[in-house]
């Protein structure tokens, strides 16, 4: 998971995401469809597709599977939230 270019806070976030995935009993499958939605304060939000790599790596590490067959779909970005958050829907395909 960690490379020389990965920030420590990003690595911690990836571990937390992996633990959440395990707690939700996501099936350990190489073929997962991951839909990502963002809830942000304002229009100055990240492009959701820029988060695919770090999310895919976190899920793959937690489930101990290869992420090469993960399929990402970007849902909507929503604005006007005091605390930004991401919503992930993970299903087998």
C-alpha cells in the first residue's frame, strides 16, 4: 500500500477505509463495482475519479484481493455540507 510518494495521513485514511469495508462484510471478490459519491462544502471539490486509485488500493488491501478488475462509477457530487464526506457503494458484478 505505502509508497515513497504516499503521505502518512493518506495511508492512515486508507487503513480506516479498509477497516470500514471489513466491518460492512463486503465480499472478498476480485470483481467489485464501486460507486463513489461526494458530499462537499462548496464547488471547490476534488474530481471523484482522482480518488479511484487510493480507494481501490485500500479496498484491495483490506480484502486481500487484486484490484485490477474493480470497476468504478462516479455518482453525483453534492454541495452545501458542513462536513465533507464520501459515500461508497460496493457490490459484486
